[in-house]
C-alpha cells in the first residue's frame, strides 16, 4: 500500500475560485500534498494531469440550492438537476454521476450560515432518504467547521488566526449519522477543504481570509493506494477512485503522514480500513499516530477505550462498526480533533 495525502474539494477560476489548476498544484507541491481533486461548481474543472509532480484530478460539485454532490472521475460536465422535489434533486445528481462513471459523495451536509451575517447562507443536505444510494460522505468540511457555532467575533478571530487549534471536528450529528449508517452498510468518508481562496471583498483590505496556501495545511484526506503513482494521470485517477470507494482513508486536520490503522485477523492477516468482514473471535485493531497524542476506540459510535501515546493495540470483543479517532494537545485550546479513520465493519450477531 502507498499512502498519499489528498486535498479534496477545491475550486478554481472556472467557478468561484481565485487560482487556476497550475497555481494550486504548485502550492500543493510545496506543502507536501501529492494529489489535488478539483471540484468546481456545476462545471468539470479544467487542468487534469500532473503539475509540478502533483496529480491534479478534475471533478465537479453539483450544486443546486441544497443537496450538493461531489463527483470525481467523469469526462464531461454533469447537468445541474432540475428542482423537482428534494428526493428527485439528490437522486438526479447521484444518478448522473453514476452514469458518467464518477465516484460521488454527499457534500457538506450540515453547512450552516455565519451567525449574525445576513449575507451568509446555509448549503445543507435536505434529503437524507437517499443515503443508501450515496457512495461517500464529506464528513469534515473546512468551511462548514469554521462556520459551526460561530457565536462571537472572538471565536471567529481565533479560528482565522489559529485554525488548526480552534477549528471544531466533524459535527456530532454527522458522526452519529455516519456511525448509524455504518451498521447497515459501509459508507466511506472523506475530508473536504472547500478551498476558494476567499478574500475580504474590500479593495482597501486585500486580505485572503482562507487562502489556498492555508487550506493546504488544514483538512486533508489520507489514502492507502494499491500501488505507486505511475505518472499516467488517468491510471492514477483509477487508483484514487478505488481507494475512496473502498474507504481506505482517514481524515486529518493538518498533515498526518505516517498515520497507520490496521485490523489483524485471528490468523495474523492484516486488513485496511473500510473493509467489511464477518465477525470471528480473535480480531485486534492496531493504530500508530504520527506524533504523541490521544487515541480513542469506538464501537458503533460509543467509546470503548482510550489512551495516550503513539502506538495502540486493542482486542475487539464482538461485531460492530469499529473505528479510531485521535486528538492532539494544542495550547491554549487543549485537546483538539486531529484524525478520524474510516471504520472496519465486522458483521455478525451483536
């Protein structure tokens, strides 16, 4: 397996971003990000290929008023669904992505407006009846996290100046939905930057509030690929899509290269996150953090064990949706969210 860090969900000048693919790739190369997935609003992002050694993938964010969908791997722009009711709107977006051979994920399902700012809008998912048809979930979106519970100017300033310290983790309701859905079927999750290169909008205050450079060091997705990147972008696109679809991924705030999480079977065999297996006695879960931190083991969303350090090993005591979270100590805020790994799905009678 080859681990890569991926920036997913970035916009270019083709929609409402402020840079082109080449400029974003150059920034990614400096930051150690190896893959960038561009997802412009309602148009296939231009610039697929290799730029400065960075694999740039073209995708699209299908963005009606609500029920946004990220699509990655198609060859042409997907149509914007006509508004024919909530179920039909999301269904059409997912269906068009499927027909085009794209891998799709529900984008920022709980994206709130900024409290007290009348021009700020919410872009939420209003239809959760089609979750079984949705291949993936954008569990952690950078801009959504920034806007969540933003109740004071001081909180906004803290998140702007020290985002890795003060950004919250995935919304608790989304985590609960993810854990609940996982008891029925595997639901791979990813982390989205939602990078636009936004500025203040004032000519007399030319500041980039969340520049591309800053986004490249915030919410990323780590993937375990089945092989090395070849340099052929179409072949490497298939590697990335396969890893996303399989759920061999973790979400991280800040770079977490070197994070490892594996399931060890009763006979010593190793399995990677996202896998569904029948329960057998003798499974254990092993995790290694890139640096000292706190790791938590959860079963069906409930805390089973936790500890401090870098290396952890737990014996699993039954079937369930087993996953690992990690946090880092970031003064002055204390323990802050860091890593969320896709689960192992051990099926059987509880």
